[in-house]
C-alpha cells in the first residue's frame, strides 16, 4: 500500500501537467498584437490556475466559439462596441454579460469551481488593474 500511494501521486501529476497552456507569456507577446481599430474594443480571456486542469471548456462570445479555457492560458477577441455574452459550459452553462466601448480593454477571468461530476468554469469580469496584473503569468493560447 505504501508503494502504491507515491505511484498514484505521480500518475495524477502526469495527467494534469499536459493540460496547462504552452506558449509565450503575456509580457513577451503583448507588443506583437495588432493595435485596436478605432471602432473596436479588446476583451482578454484568461485562466490563472491549474486546479481542474482536465476541465477545458470552449469559451463562446455571443454563441460563437472563440477559444478554450486552458489552465494558465489567455487569448483575446477584438470586437465592435456593443453588448456581449460570454458563455462556458461543462455540466452546466455559465454566462456573463458585458458592455464593450470603443477603444476599451476588458478582462474576463475564467474561474473554476467544484461541480457534481466535473468542475465548472465560469467567466468573471474583473477591473483593469486586476486583469493586467493576473494575466502577466499566463501563456498565449490564441492564433497569431
């Protein structure tokens, strides 16, 4: 029994690590993003924790898939000013409504909580200061 526990711990860690985002950190790639068009705003989506690494639902913006909630990963979407709904779905759907203004940058943190069968990833709008600080350790998972 004492031999099995360390092996189980190693196996659990090995299955969680591949789920983490890989790619350049935010600070390394931020300057390469195109400038915003005058009529657009930018929404950053990011997930800071590796907790629940196997749970990586699609992230939808107004019902269109725009990315995946990868642990320690981020991506962004440039959109015209207007009202938007962010949705993630595992065994339940979680939604967030937000308004985006021209030239505005918004930050949506993708949090995870315990569910009945699997964890739930839910979107949360955070203030600019919090978003700018937390996204720095995340790795880019979007397409350049």
